[in-house]
């Protein structure tokens, strides 16, 4: 149980998929303007990450590796992710139409979100068993959600600031994102203590 807790903390704080590995930057910058859409995107990515990791782990372990088809891994993983995102979009459109409209184009873009593909490939490349792979995916999704929440808060504060004209818009957003990422670097020293359990 301690291993799973350590793995969860590591993927949320130390190896944060957005702020430490710099994957999933497009939705991170695009959807983090409002808190509700940031929460929706973070939760959607978390659900897709866990489901995609579960499906791709089974496909990789029981079909691709035994038959020597691991060279098809990226293609198969993208197809699985696309199918899951489509299913999520249909479900969200039916049951959460306001969130579906708020996420707009960024919801289908989860299919091409490198964070989702990167986590699913990392889970099998690291040789994780099924349950640790799911914990890894859950932690990565929660780390993505945490980064979205923090950055939505930072961006809401920036709305009320008097920013010089040259820094308004994307320059200020990128500077703020780099400062948040630097703040997360403080957790890197915690990694040694976490995995010494």
C-alpha cells in the first residue's frame, strides 16, 4: 500500500505530467482561463488516462507483445484513446451539456493530447503491472488536474493586474506558466524521501 501511495504522490507532485514533463501544454494553456472549464478538462483527462491505460495495458500485454506486434503500439494506443474520447464526448454532450460547450474544441483534442499518449506508453515501457499502471495513470491525471487548477487561479489573478502592453496575452501567460513549473521543481527533492519507504 505504501508503494501505491508513493507512486501516486510522485506522479501528482514530483513527475507532474504538465509542469515537470511538459506534456499536455495545449489544453493547459487553452482551457485554464476559467476555473470551471479547467476542472472539467482536468477531470476529463483523468478519466481518459485511467481508462486508456487500462485498455492499452491489456492490449499490449495480451495481444501486441505475445504476437510480436509491439511496433504497432503507438497506432493502436491512439485508436484506443480516440475511441475513449469519442465515448466521453457523447456522454458529456448528453449529461453535461454546459461543460461540453465550455470545453469546446479542446475536448476532441484530448485524442491528440500528448500527455494521454505519453502516460499510456510510459506505463507499459516502465514494465508496470496492471494495478501500478492504473495508479500511475490516476496520479498523472490528478497531477494534470492540479496543474490546471493552479494555473486557472494564477490566470484569474492576472486578469486584474496592470500588465505592460508588450507582455499582455500569451507572453504573460507563458511567464506565469514557467513560474508555476519552477515552483513545482521544489518537489523534486521530495522524490528521494518518497521512494525510500
